[in-house]
């Protein structure tokens, strides 16, 4: 018989993404029976509000997942590597926000608007991976175009908010901005350089091919989610002094010609997408407008006049919601509706 309610654990509950997860579980009235909040010993004893009730944060350990149905993980890759298999062995289905399992061929990498069918593969390891934030918003907008016109190549540059790095990075941008405006020296603790009033072409670590790990996540994850390894992709990921909301300049080359008008029409009917595109009134997607919203916003849709079959667009979404917590909970919603 189908359960009415599910026991849910949030791992990394005191972090930027974890906090958002708890809020969204409540907002969307996810059928939570018991909610278990887990974090490191630093947070033990603190409280997080769930339905107006202060819920105590517990220390994550090997026994945390007994009788837990779903585990939403967002405490970093090393925590997931160690504890996601432990949770899965205890019978808990893990939806993991970190990069730890995304490219594991046994683990589905899911964006509900794009490849919900892949969720069925959770049975392999008891783990479903949530993609990288910049990848999620891009594939939500590109999937309808790919289906109709066949995307051959993607050139993307990102403008990523500091909240993707977590709470300490939000504090760093705040503190540096205040210090600069009061003529004080700035302190750099999270990023290698000043982020306030600056742009850093550096997200996650550098790899041997001179790309960053964030850039290569966009390349590899996009191909896996769109189930098409023939798409050529190149990315430049940039941190900008924005608190919430990632923006992306995306250029695509398609196999079949598609006009800007056709793209606008297609995207205005696409699930999870809102087209915001009226140059005459200076209307286009903005990070500050996307913050707190669920949709992916697309504008500046225009034909690339330098090639025969190309489109340029500007894609914006809340990185903590669609980029992380919301996408994970949408996956959990499909799990409880169709699988468990
Ligand atoms: O490895 P990845 O995949 O690249 O992910 C790296 C980081 O990205 C965030 C998340 O950071 C993660 O740690 N993240 C993950 N997936 C994401 C996604 N899809 C994503 N961001 C965007 N999109 P975060 O700061 O948001 O969350 C951190 C949470 O994880 C808990 N945690 C850390 N280590 C843990 C652990 N929980 C259990 N066991 C462990 N070993 C962490 O809890 C937080 O909930 P906490 O108790 O460590 O921190 C609670 C408070 O303390 C502050 N704090 C954190 N570190 C320090 C600190 N204070 C002082 N010194 C520190 N070293 C936190 O800011 C928090 O307020
Ligand atoms: O999910 O913005 O792979 O610093 C790693 C780094 C998410 C965001 C991931 C950042 C991320 C991130």
C-alpha cells in the first residue's frame, strides 16, 4: 500500500541550500511525516523552522538514516561520498546535490522538465544526482529547442551569484562591499581575490586542460541530461558580485534553422520557463527578479547573424531554488508519486 507520508532527512540543513530545501518542502506541502535535520557538529543543537516549529539539528552519523525514506544531501562532495552509500544501504533513497555521483553511469542525473524518465534508474544504487546549478537552468531552456532543431554546439558564459558557494560567501560579499565603501582593507577568505565590485573567471578548481571544474561540469552534465554525446559545448564560468541568481549568455548552433520568433514561441509553452523579452521596454531577465522564483527566465532571444543557424539568449534562474533545492524536491515529488 502507498504511504501517506514520508520520512525525510536534509543533510547540510544549516547551509544555504539546506535551508532552502526545508522552506520548499513546506511551501510545496511535500508529504513529510518526519523531518530529520542533519549537519556537522558545528551546527548541532541549533534549530531550523519547519511549519512554525523549531526543529533541532542533529549530528550526521552512520545511524542517521534508519527508517528514513528520502535523504536530500547538500553538505558538499566529501560528505556525500561517505554518507550517501551508507544511507542507501539503510534503504533511504538519496537525492544528492553535490558533484560526487553525477557522472557515475549507474546514477541518474535528473532535471524533471528534461529527463524525468531517468529517475527509474535510482534502483541501481539508491542514489539520484541533482545537476550543477548552471547546467540545470541551461538545459531547461535548451531542451525544447534541441527537440525541434537539434543543437550541434553550445558556447556559454556564466555570471554566477556568490550564494552558490554557501553562506560564508554571502557574508564575504556583504563584508567586502561594506569595507570598500568605508575605505577599509578587504579580507578574502572564501575566494582567492576580492569579489565585491569585481568579476572572477574562476569557479571551483582548475583542471589540467586549463578549464575549471565548474566549466567541465557544464559540458559533461549537459550531454548526460540531454542524452546526446555529440553536442559540442564550451563554457566560461564567472563569479560576479550578485547574491542570488545565476545569469548565462548562451549561443547555440542548430542542425535545422530556427528563427528567434520560433524560439520565443517554443519557450513560452515550455514547462518551467518564462520568456521575458521585450527590448522596446528594456525588459529582459534579471537576477534580482529571478531570486525567490521557481521558473527559468529567458530573454534577449535573437538570431546569431555571424552564422547561418544560430541563436543567442540570456538565461536566468535562482541558483538555490531551480539550481539546487527546488530541482531536488521536484525529483522527490516524482519519486513519491510514481515509484515509492
Ligand atoms: O563539494 P561540492 O559538491 O562542490 O559542494 C560544496 C558546497 O557547495 C554547497 C554546500 O555549501 C556545499 O558544502 N552546495 C552543495 N550543493 C550545492 C548546489 N547544488 C551547493 N551550492 C549550490 N548548489 P553550504 O555552505 O550551502 O552548505 C554547507 C552545509 O553542509 C554542512 N556540512 C558541512 N560539512 C559537514 C556538514 N554536515 C555534516 N557533516 C559534515 N562533515 C554544513 O553544516 C552546512 O549545513 P555546518 O554545521 O558545517 O555549518 C553550519 C554553519 O556553520 C557555517 N560554517 C561552515 N563551515 C564553517 C562554518 N563556520 C565556521 N567555520 C567553518 N569552517 C555555515 O555557514 C553554517 O552557517
Ligand atoms: O553543485 O557556486 O557542483 O561555488 C559547486 C560550486 C554548485 C555551486 C556544484 C559555486 C556547485 C558552486
